[in-house]
C-alpha cells in the first residue's frame, strides 16, 4: 500500500474512496470466503445439549484434526445417508 491508500471502516465497505489515482474498495482487498458466502452451503439451526456441544468442541480441539463443528456434522450426516 502506498501512503495515498485509504482503507475504509467496516460500515463503509460498499463505498469507495478515491485518493489520487487509486480507488480502494474493502471487497477488493479481502474477498468473501467460507461457508457463509458459498452457495453450496445452507445454515441449519438445531438444538443440542450444551454439554454435548462443549464436549464435541473440546474433542475437536484435542484431536487437532483441523475439522470444525459443521464439517463434523456434514460428514456424519453424509455417512448416515449412505447406510
């Protein structure tokens, strides 16, 4: 980034600023990535016991597999569907 570059605050992400000849837009700096912006994924709310959630999160961290909660649920559901 040059001294003329201006990064906009979060609330102004849709706006862009022209400083000199540079036009900076937050979305061009960091594009949206992840499951929430991927059309193949949908959000699904479920009820589980808090103790179950905490135990699962702890085990995912302890196993250091890199898998997150949603990936675990996805794999378990896919496996169940194949039965």
